C-alpha cells in the first residue's frame, strides 16, 4: 500500500480540467512540505563532503536526509533503512563505483529510485546506468531547483510504479468483487477520462500491460482506438486512477 507521504504525489481522477501540458509541468514542481514524520527518505552517496552538505541543506525542508561518504557506508545505511525512497548516487568514489554500487543498493532497497550524479557527462555512462535501473542522470554542477525537481520526479516515479503494481493486482485478480465487466469498464472510464483531459494516450496502452482485455469482444471495445504509444502510460494511469485528493503544489 502507498505510504501517507506518497499521497502528496498523486492526483484525483475526474476532478478539474487540467490540460496535459499543465499536468506534466505540475508534477515536476517542488513538493509540498510534509510533516517531519511523513517526509520521504533520501540517501546521498558521495565522497565530496561539500557536495553532501550542500545537497543535504537543499533537501532538508522536504526530506529526511541520510548522508554516506562512500559505498561501504551507503550499503550499511541501506541495510538499516529499508524504507529509503530516493538515492542520489555518485559515479566515482574511492571504494566502489556508482555503477557497481547501484545493483547492490537495489538488492537492499527494492523500491528506491536512483538518481545518478556525476561530474562526467559521458553518454555511454548515462545509457549504462539507466539500463541498470537508475531513473535520472544529473551532471555536476547543477542548481538547487534542478536538484529539487529531480528528487521530486524520482519520488513520483516510485509512487507511480507502486500504484501501477497495485492496480495490476486488482485487474488480474479473480476475486468475485472484481468481475470481468467491472474491471473492463474501469479501463473504459480511464480512457474516456484521458480524452476529456487531452492526454494523448489510448486504452491500447493498457492492453500492453493487461492483455486479458485485448480482443475480448466486450461491446465497449469496438468504440475505442487501439493505437499504442506507451510514452505517457504511468502518468496517465496515475492521473486517472488515483483515489486521493490532489496535493501537488
């Protein structure tokens, strides 16, 4: 289930008339300041003391910050704090490289999103770490607003993945309270809502994840376009499916 602080990053379905452009811009704004006990946890892994301190100061009003000066310390912290939400990970450190450390951290904190930070803007490195599961690649130096937006975007990605997994469990389950027609009609309503909001996606995207519904012969199916472009799937689902009030500011 989603944690209380994660609710800050979800939008309510069917409320308001926010355009898709406004929605995309909104999701990368600085998060609302939560109560201290509800703050997401960010692990900063960097051997540069000045960078760790400056980054921690920039994040402290919005997040619980855990600094680590090297890979060994980061692994220990990850073992003791399995609820870490976002990891800022440097590439070059004395004991581990960020590339080697990334999968080891993923083993310990499965749901954390990883933001790679490095002074080396090399395309090959960026592609490699993104393939390994990092969600964002930042090149030093960067301004504070970029840091805040990147961490907020990483946290949002984490929440959307979790929400999509929970939705998948509902859609794929065989419990009698979720009959086929109900689940299919849920997807139809998601599609209709996306059209109303100007979101450029179709129900065909959902079929790529929930193939049970593709070609099922349901009467509503004939009314829906089937072109598939998965670019906006996660954001679209979160925007149309979430049961929580919008609190992104």
